[in-house]
C-alpha cells in the first residue's frame, strides 16, 4: 500500500520494508524472507539518500544480525563493517 500511495522513494515505504524484515527475522525459519525485505530497504535508502543516509547504518546492522542468526558469519562480519563505516560517515 505504501508503494502505491506514497511511492518507492517515500521514507515510510522504506521504513516499512525494514520493519517487515525485522518482523520476519523474529519468526522461525524466515531468515531468507527477512533478508529480502531488509535488502530492499537498504537499496531504496541508498537510492533516495545515498550512503550517508541515517537509516543505512541501522539497516546494515539488522542485515548483519539476520546473517549471524543464519550462521553466515562471513556475510555478517562484512555487513557489520559496512554498518560501522556508515555510522562513521554520518558523524
């Protein structure tokens, strides 16, 4: 609904994708779906606000958490490093 009414580039649309990812992450065996929504939120945030958008660091952290819970340590560490870089860039 947010996409249709507000558009892909609206902050509420992007935030909703992130929320869906977090909710799916909390459900058992929904890691892949959670990643899909969090990656969509990240992609849209990067397009709309660039790498220094305030939501980028948190979205990277959420992605890293999902990867870690899926026992994909290599991806979790790589994404957490991106999160750190994003938070440093925002300061």
